């Protein structure tokens, strides 16, 4: 499953270019099945999750290839409604095919996505929204069969602004006659990116980025020309490099990040003592000293502090002055990196969903095990700030979501090799 061998302690310096957003790319790739046509999706990160998404498209009868950051997709020959295999074997986030598959085929067969390394991933909100639009949901053993023969528009109020549910309902509602409104929708920048892509395809959607999204169904979409679209940059990758600069007393210039998507992360590291400035396409972050502990940080849906940055923030607070508190409210089981950080000399205590980080003077190298994507990035940050050698095992989790991570770190002067 691969390892990173890291000799920590180097101060890093240089420019890192941020790739396209994983969390935008995946739903946009899935939504290409809405309508059989050709697509060129640009600025797509070269990561394992994208490769798996393309494999799923091929499994569904479409053609899909990747070259130099571009995906070339043709979905005219989609030939199945069954996404259960893709869900159980390829990629749990392939639940995002449910909405567009139902919109295109009026039928979709899925398995429950089940648990994963950061806790269970229920789909009750996805199904709630689809049912409100007239979808019939029947459980058959481990499978769920959804049919969309008698659909109607509706107002849908989500009990929680789930990113996945918002995307699935938005995508399905495009096939439903009349106007559908999603209230308490997720407001993440990736939802806005999906809306921009859909508008480029000719659909009528607005409101993404606010908590009410309005979708006007258009059954007779007849735009057949190739759609070209470029994905936004990855705010979580940018945040990860900010956490790295803070942890390793480094000077990193982050290119191509959208600072508006990073405002709470920038504020947090400024409060912790880092110097941060932005000029045009660049965010400069300089940290000369040990950072200060932070007041309680609570992970919340956007524009709150992202759950996808919780682990990297924690890694950067291991060596700090004082005691920091982090509360994880989005996922129930997202502290699997804590034991590994403690193995490296950190002093973190977890009480339910609250992590108490007692800043220490230094970390030391060890052999640590990655359990999930962002936890893996956190262990790499900790290893680069530690004294001595660290072996980070099971890095396939990291390669799911970070493009050329080791290479980008090497370019900044890190002593890291991928094995
Ligand atoms: C979540 C994150 C997203 C992140 C992604 C990958 C939030 C709100 N969502 O999106 O920012 O990029 O993981 O790490 O920060 N839930 C239900 N029922 C459902 C759907 C979700 O109870 O039908 C619960 C989940 O168990 C979880 C919470 O809602 O506790 C957030 O889930 P959701 O936003 O749907 O997750 P993702 O779309 O994976």
C-alpha cells in the first residue's frame, strides 16, 4: 500500500501550485451522465479518486480518459442503471451518481454506502429529497432500487446541510418538471462550482452558495455541443500547505488558491502568529517561530471551519505554546490520526468529539499508519516537523486526494521519498 519515508526538520521554502479541487471534480464528473454528450473537464487533479471515477464511467458504458489535467468524456452510450458495483467496490462517494442516473434513466440500483474510515455515511437525506420529488425507493436485500416514474417538483428542507445530499437532489431535480427549491442546502464552494458547470451545460439552477438553491427542470435539453469547463482550485490542499508552513517554521508561497475560500483558515493561522499576505494569485505564509495555541476551533459546514482541515490543523498545533481545543461536529469518527500523533510525542487527549492538544516542544520520528485521507496529510505534516525519520505507511489513502504530494513537498525542500 506504499509508504513515505520522511526525515523531518527541514525548513521549507518556495512556491507550491494548487491543483483542481477533488470535491468539485468528483460530482462534476458524475453529473456528466445527466445528458449524453461530450465533455472536456479541465484542471482535474491527477489523483486516485478521479481515476476511479473515470473507471466507473467506463463501467457504465461511457468513454472517459485523462490527459494533462483534462478529462475527455462521452456519455452518449451509457448502458446501465446499476451503480451498486461502483458503490461497493470502487468508490463510496460514487453515491453521487444516484441523482444523475435517476434523472437520465428513471431508474437506479445502489447498495448502501455503509461505513468508512471517518464514520458511517448515511444517505437518508439523499433519499428523503428524492422521495419528496416522487422517487419510489424499494429495499431489496442489500440493494436499493429507485424509480422515477411519477415525479413532481417540491420544496425540500434538509435537516442538515449535507454536501452529498444537496448535490444529488440538485442533479435529480434537473429532470423534474417545474421549480424545485432546496432549503438549508450546503453552501460549500464546490456546490457553486457544480452549479456553474450545470449552467454551462444549459440547465437552469441558481442560488448555490446561499442556503436556498432553485432548480428549474428542463426535460427537453437539446444542447449537444461539447461542454468545456474548468474546475476551481482545491481549498483543502491550499489549507494543508498552510498547516505545513505553520508546523515546519517555513516560508511557502501558495499559487492559484482562492483566498475567499480560505478566510477562516487564514484568520486562524494569523491569530496563531503566522505572517500571511496575499498578492494577486499568491498567498504567502511565513512562520518563524513556534505557533500559539488557538481558542476552540469547531468543524462545521461551510463557511465554518472545514472538517477536511481538522486533522492538518491538529498536526500543526502539536508543537505550539499552550493548549488548543478542537471539536469535530461533522463526522463522528474522525480522530484516527490522534494515536499516531501521540506516538510521535504529541500530547492530545480526546473526550468524545473534543480533542485537547497540549502543545509540546518537539515531535520525534516513528512508524505511523494512515487510516484516512486527511489524517494521512496530518501525519506527513507532523513527520516533516519532527526530529528524525518517520515511516508513514498506507499512503494510498493520501494518494486518493493529493496530486503529486511527495513531489510538491520535495520541490519545497522536504526530505521525503515515496516507497
Ligand atoms: C463531507 C463534508 C465535506 C467534505 C466531505 C469529504 C460537510 C458538511 N461535509 O461531505 O465538506 O468535503 O465530507 O470529507 O462538512 N449525513 C446524514 N445523512 C445523509 C447525509 C449525511 O446523516 O443522508 C451526515 C453525515 O453522516 C455527516 C454529515 O451529515 O455526519 C455531513 O455529511 P455530508 O455533508 O453529506 O458528507 P459529504 O457529502 O461526504
